[in-house]
C-alpha cells in the first residue's frame, strides 16, 4: 500500500472538486421472491428513488451487478430501458466470481449498445468489473464459505477482455473500477488490481462489526476509520462507496440493533455527514431483495408514493467526533487523502458475520445457511446485492484497530 502526502492529496482534491458526486441505490436482477425483475419493476424503483421525500438530493443513479436479464442467457437486463425512461445514471456491473468467462455479460452489454445507442451509453457513469471477488478468495472469505471468487490476475484478465470488447463503442471512455471490501484494498497483494482500474469501489457495514463496539452511536467512527484506511491505500485513485447501510429490522448483531430509528441515525451520521454530495454513494438499499437475509435494509415503505420509513432530511450537527475522520474527500474524478492518514496493514481474522445474499457460482448463504443454487450468473444475483462484504466486515476491523 502507499501513503501519499497531504500536499499531493490537496492537489488531487483540487482536480476533482468540481466533479459530480452521484447519489444512488443498489439494484439486483430479481425481486425478494427470486422472481425476475422486468422493466416495470425497475421503473418503479428508479421513479421512487428520485422522489423520496426529504432526501438530501436527487437519487438518480443505480448500481447494477450484471448486464444479463434474470433467467436469460445473454439478454440485456431490462433495467437499461427503465433507466432510459427515467433518466437514471447507471453504474454497470459485470459478475466475475466463479467463472472463467465474461462473454455472456459482454454479449448482453453490446446488444444494449446496439439497440439503444447513445440513449443508453450517455447514462453510463462507470463499469465495475467484479464485486467482492478478492474478499471471497481471502482467508476470511474462505472460512466464511463466501463462495468462489477471483484472483487479481483473473480480474485484470477480465478488465482487458472488457476493454477490447468495447474499444470501438462509446463505452470505451467509461471509467473502469472494481468493488470490494475495505480490507481487500488495504491488502498489498491486491495492488495490481488498483493499478489496473480508474476508481475504487468500497463496501462498508459497521452494523456487522461484532467485537469492535458496533453500537449505533459508534457507527460513524467505525465507518470513517475503514474508509480513510481505504483512501490511504489506493494511491490517489477515486474512492466510491458502493454499499453501506443499516437494517431497519432484524436480529441484533453484538451491540448493533436493527431498528428504524437506528437506520435513520446511520443515514444521518454516515450518509449526511460523510458521504452525500461529497463522495459517489450507492446506498443499500431502497428495497429489500434477498429473502434469505433476516436483516431488512429497505428505506422505502413501498414503491408507490416515495414515502421513506424515516426522515431523510439531513441535520446540521452530528454526534460523530470530528477527530475520528480525517476529512478526506472523494469525487468521481479525484480523491483527497487525510493529512493525518497513516498506513495500515491488513491481517486475516476469523469472523462470525453474515455471508451470502449476493452470488457466486450460484450459491448464496446467510448466517452460514446455504441458499438455493442456480445455473445462471443473473439468477445467482437474485439477492440483489453482494453480501460477502457484510461477512468480511464482521470481524476484519481487527485488522485496522
């Protein structure tokens, strides 16, 4: 990992200060019944996201995990059409865990480019090649039976395959990233992936930090330290927060309590204070997608009136001590590191966290319980979000603290 100076950080911040900082949610290819989502389902999501009462900005972006329509071979996911109709910006995703080929993903994507042209490509803000693959091959990921991941070499191979496939399309100019857990980015063995991408996506869930004081009042501090460790480890690459949130219902997790009031507090202390309109952010989540997960994170009561479960208005003061965060800022074209950042080494630890809800090789688990298998990457993403990050974060703060 690299520790870069505060002077260099200031320079990068200046370069990226005017960049747009996206507000969005994650969206999987299926409903929480595992039924496929179609255009109407995605349209309802995107429309609701844009009219959430009290939101600190317009949530007009979406992060997808696959380009493939659920239960098809390589048809373009119908989220693309919904995004065009609602003018929703798209963070594309190619699923790379547990596979030797991304040909079907690329086929679906190129079909969409041909069919929709600039109406589609003009909405694309980024491409993530993979999601939490590096975590799945880590000691902790293997111990948690998180599924089959992908090595740094495999991810880089997929990046090159993708670049070659889109070289003669408008997508050739879209910035490429990879999404993984914070400890994956502080692990020096993954530096080759950092070098190969334009931006870094990080997934963080303080809720699952058992043994680390994961009471809701400490959630902002836990988030800041892991986020700042990521920023300090990626050599000036922009950092996007691709998953974070707090469940509104579900079982307690050590000191963490799932409740609507705590979900609201986390929205304020992490979202409002640290992320919204400062860092490209894709919140988890507008609607629940994983029937196997007992923690429910949805912030919308339904997809009809845009009424949230709690007040989304941002306060003017916060509880999280200012000393716990360096004030590092990240934008879609630049990143500023803390002037007080320090290098942190990553160590492997065992955790009791939740794993599952995303998909790898068609297998998902929640709290160690195997879920249904499928034969299609798009179906494997039925949970709507890769929860492998939740598992690793449930004990890996020992690597930082």
